[in-house]
C-alpha cells in the first residue's frame, strides 16, 4: 500500500519514503523516463522531508542550468564579434614579428623557408587579424587549428 503525504514529491511505500517528481517537458530529452523516483532509504518523516527538499532544490538548479544553456544570449546582436584589442601593448604586431624573424633566422636559408613562414603568417592574419603578438590567446590558437583542418 502507498501512503501519500502532504509534502510534495514525497510518498511512503511499505514504511520507506520515496521522492517522486515529474520531469518538465523542456528537459525531458535529457532523461530516459518522464518521472524521477528515488528511494530515500529512511523511515523517518523528518529525514524524508529534509532529503526531499534537498533533492528538489538540486534538481531545480540543474534544470535551470539546462534551460540557461539552451537560451540565446540576450542582445546578442549588440555584441562585438571580437573583443577589443589591448591598445597598451608594447609588443610588435605579428607582421612586424615575422619580418624580424626572417631577418634573424633567414640568413643562409632558401626560398622555401621564406615562402612557408610568409604563408603561415598570412593565414593567421587572414583569420585572426594582425594583432600585437601578446594579444593572441588559446581560443585564437584553437580557432586557427580548426580553420586549418
């Protein structure tokens, strides 16, 4: 026999308390079942109420995080496509760094060395822009790698 109590999401079966909650429609795709039923492994009414409130809160927080990840960014059309460049940088821009590199390391090198270096830097500038070299970050490197693939 199942006893239904006044506390939401809580019922008693054979003296043991269970937590039961329907999965909301907007997050059902994340679950195998339409309902969550968890045995609380207690016969104490006070312990069951505490545990059910805790479970409910954790589920509600998790579902809110799912909903937030699915949500579009508010005012996305106002965002700039690339964050502003740090104008206080004293580092050379990438094209200047290339010319310095070629002057220092290009001594006694054949034209293949120069062609490869120029081509690679051209690709980076084409994708990410000609920025000071300390303004590139790991996200830029990942984007460049993905673009190459």
